[in-house]
């Protein structure tokens, strides 16, 4: 029973181990080897470490850790990754594995954080002398079991009526709509460029946070989507109103779900039209009719529009574990005196 730690730059050497463990954990696309490899290559700092726990020849846990401050380590967590990179074979608490990992991480590691945990992938453990959790965000999903017609008829009257009116108006104006689905590796570079164009023209462009084809974000999405597409697990929606690209979704598949990673739309069409919602109706129908999936996952913070599409909401969380119980008590005391932002989990 032992932990092994190597530079994450050697991930390719240990990729089969990650893939084998990933296959036992439900196969979330967000924890797939090609998602992680693209994130390390394009978004990593070079300080990340790959670690795994092995018992009787069986890999039970794998993770990628990054320094988060003096005495603190946390799961590698670029903003483009919806969940922290922690794979665990069993569905129990990760707490039994953490003391050993703290003891082999460089420096005097005192606190370890597993960030942005999905309780569907890693059930939320009870607080203990060494471990505590805190809420991160609420996120939404759509279960596909009832079939599209039953699902759509259960949506609010205002949503269905509003989109029906928009489609009727477009039809009266002779303006056709078209949903295009991109699946091949050769289509992904152009898809990311088009997506970046939509974001750059909107508020994210003004804020400087838009995806660009030539920046680290753009390189990540291109590399990741191309890798997923090579195994038939990428799904990019492009929605046209007339000849105009009006909205896009970047999605990946796996583990029984389609994850909508990013959505952008032509904001100049706002007001009379809701291009992202028009696309969402048709894209949802397409995913329902595909028949291979159990749910659609959004993973972003729940917004008002999510609540028009689903009432399935769950709370994601952060987990902090401490080398000594006294540290956990001192941290809890400090947090009560000055509450920290939810997103700061492991860096507290």
C-alpha cells in the first residue's frame, strides 16, 4: 500500500493506468485521459504532479495535484475544467487516502484540497476531525428518460410559447433556421475559431475572457475536442438563422451523458430573438433522439434560464483535508470569523 508521485509532464507514460481506473469510475468525460492531457499541455504551469495509490497491485486513486500556496496542495483546477482531477475506485470518502498523499508531496504539505467535486462522481463525505467540505455552486442536469415530447410538454408554458412565436416569426420572414452537428477531428479547429468569434463579439470579448483560437483556451478546446472526436465523443452544435451563425455549443460525451462545456451566441440578435434558446430546443431534441445517453449536464452555476429547462439541481462542493486535526479546528475558527469565498476552497 503506497503512493507514487511523478511530474505530471510524464502523464503520457501513465495514461493506460489512468484510463483503466477511469473505466471503473463511471467514465465521466470531464475526467477522461484526453481531457486531462489537453489541460496539462495547454493550461498547466509545469508544477503539477501526477500521483496514484496502489494496493495489492490495484490502483485505487489517481489525481493531479498542484501547489496552492505555502503548505497547501490542491487538485489541478484550470477554469476550463468543471471538476477537480481526482479518480477513486470506490465510492467512499477520500479521507483514508489523503494522509499518505500529504506525507509524500514536496515540502511541508499541511492542507490538501479536492476542488469542484460533483457528488454524483465523488459522494460528499461527512465532516471529521481532519476533513471538512464547503458548498461550491449549484449545477443543473436534464434526465433523458421520459423522451423528448414528454420532457418538452413538461416545460413551462411561457418558454414553449415564446420559442414557438419566435419560430413562427422567422418563418413568416422567410428566414430558415438550421442546426449543424460537427463530429469529426477535421472540423474542430474551425469550430473553435467560430466559437471564439461569437464570444469575442459579445460581453466576454469586452471583458477580455473570450476564447480565441490562438490563446491557451483556444488551444485547449481544439486539442481536447480533436482528441474526443477521434473516438467519436465530441459534439459541437452550430445554429444558423438564415446564413448567419447565431449560436454554438461545445460538448463532450461519455459516462452516459453529454456535457455542455461552453455556449455562445450572437448578442446582436438579442431582444426579439433568443438564438441560444432556439438552438437549445433543437439540440436537446437531437440528444434525446440519439438514444445513447441518460442525461445532459451543464456544470456551470445555475442561472435563471437553466430553471426553465430543468428542476434537477445539485450542489457541488470543495473538500479540504488537514495533516492534523488542530489545523482543521483553527481553520474552521478563522472561517467563522471571516467567511471565505466559496470558490477559494483549497487555497484557504
